[in-house]
C-alpha cells in the first residue's frame, strides 16, 4: 500500500531515519490519504526525543515539549513531530496526569481514539495498521481502539468526535462504541464549552449534519444542548408538518449549504416551539410567537457554547425573522429589509426554503413560489440601487452637521427620518433633496 507523501514530510522522515531513528506519518493524514482526500495537516511520530528532534532540524518551535511535540519549520510551513508516548492516568476525563515517552510505535498507536486514526506510514515499512483501521475505512465504521469505555474515560470529548467523524465521513458507528457513549454520556459535562462547540460545529457543517440526531439518541445532548431533546420530544399535529419539531429541524439542516451561520440557524430556528405549543379545540397544534422567543433562547444557548458575538447576532436575527412574510411589493420588501437588517439578505431566503422543504407537502409549491417572488423583488431593488439602510442614504452625518444640525443625538434622528422617507419613495434619495428637507425642518 503506497501513499504519496509530500516532499517536506519525506525529508523529515529521511532525516530521522538517517540519524538512526524511526519516523512515520500518523493519524488523520494517513486516514485521509487512504480515502483519496488531500490531508490538511501531516503529523509525524518518532522514537526520537524532543531535544533530539530539535538537534536534527535548523528551525523548530517548542510546541509542547512536555507532551513530546516539536514543530519543524520548512519553507514557512510547520510539521508537528511528536515522540512516541504513553498517556498516564486520566483523572479528569480530559487530560492525562502525566505523559511518558516510549520507544514502541505500537504503544503509541494503542492510546489513540479510533482505529481509522491509529495507522502510521513510511516508505520503508509501508502501512502500519495494528487495529484493522484500513478494514474499518473500507467498511465505513467508526470504532474505538481497544475498549471504548477506556478510550472515552480518558477523554470524554472522544464521544462527540465519534459522531463528528461519522457525520464527516458518512460512516456508521460500531455498536460497542455507541453502547459506551450511552453509558458514559454524562461525563461530557467535564468538557469545556469551547471544545464542545468545536465538535458540534464540525458535525453541523459536515456532509451529514443530521447526525446531530445521534447526540440525542446517545444521551449526550441532554448535557450540553437539552433544548434539542425537548424539540425531539415535541410533536406537531398540524397540516403544515409531517415530523416532530426535532425531526423537522434535522431535515431542514440538509437543505442549506454547509455554512456555520445557516446550519446554526436551522438547528435553532424552532427551538422555542416546545415552550410555545398550544392545541386548539380541533386538536391542531400552534406555536405562536416562537420566532421571537426562539431568538432569545438561541442567544442564551450560543453564549453558553461560547460562540462569537457576530455569529450570535446573525443567527438570532435570522431566527427572529424566519417566519416574516411581507406582502410582495417593492415598498413592503424594502421595509422588510430595513426591519430584518440588510446583513441577513440573501441568507433569509435560504433559511425560508430549508424550513419549507422540511415541512409536509401541504401548500409547499405555493410557499416556495412566494420565496422565489420575494427574492426576485429583492434583487430588482438592488439592481435599481434603492436605499435600504442609513448607509445607502445620499447624505451622512457629516453632511447634516455642515447643514446646521447640532452635534449629538439629533444627527441619528434626522438620518432615520430621511431613511423612512426614501424607503417609501426611493426616488427622493438625492443629496440635494435630503439636505433641503433637513434645512426646512431646522428653519
């Protein structure tokens, strides 16, 4: 089995071997190469100690000497070279108490998470696959190295990583591995919100974002996203729906591109439905007010998961307005863009379509036609360069100051008045007319 190694990786391995050491490409890069994918990073493992690695290469960075890792720099690119190691006892479900170096490649590979990530390669020995990782790649299986309960007890985040790899690769998870996740799901609470966020986003932006379902089925989400559990357990007896809130949510993820903001929006767009649910006399369920309440809930959730402020702002706005359906005239669409925020366009159309496509087929064609017509009007407004925000006005704050408006709050008030004027009559958005209007008001 031959893998084509990059020139720099070959150079590092040959340098190690020439000095009497072993060296292998290891982990995800080997997995991706076997899958015919271009590895993003090439990691190297060796029996050379960190200081011995530093002696062999002119430019290195001490990335984590205590864990055996040195970054070798070649042509401004870094390659992590890590000494074979054995992790000591894990006391907190996250970090080994201590790390010991070993001269055995086998012992190093035994501590890794999944069989598909526990393969090594060099040109001398070829593929070193001690745990049937290549077979698992061919079978499409995510399976722990050794006892899955041991692997997950060492680092609880590995449970989320199993699901994330399943989503990214379209692989099934080995039944024993799933069983171990179910048994140890509560230990995910030991993991920081930042690390959980990373795995959740990688799952959401994968080719199979509906693998989020496995977080619920294994009991993991109960500890970091209990709102998902509530959605999964809330039925929708309504002609517009054929799934529970949760299943509708999971299906909607499949209808937007793999963009962080869009996928987070679809994950949380109906998050308030369990709280807003009412049932009328005919037994039909309704969810009045769920977009506004959902935006509030999403803000709390995303902050809890340590998302950045820009992402939180964009996602919550899209959730708040995902059910907003203005009458289709240019004036109403201009007003909608002002209300929703121009930054949310054209993303709002993708959200609406995904929402509709994950519903029942009741009035689906009419709903989709409405979104198409809405987007057409929006595009026409852009083509006509009509004003949609204060930034599009033909005047700015400096112009108003020069016209005699006092410095302070009044500047913003006048700009907003002018914006309201041109949202109604876009042809009035000229510098001359707007300044004349302001000067009349200030006398």
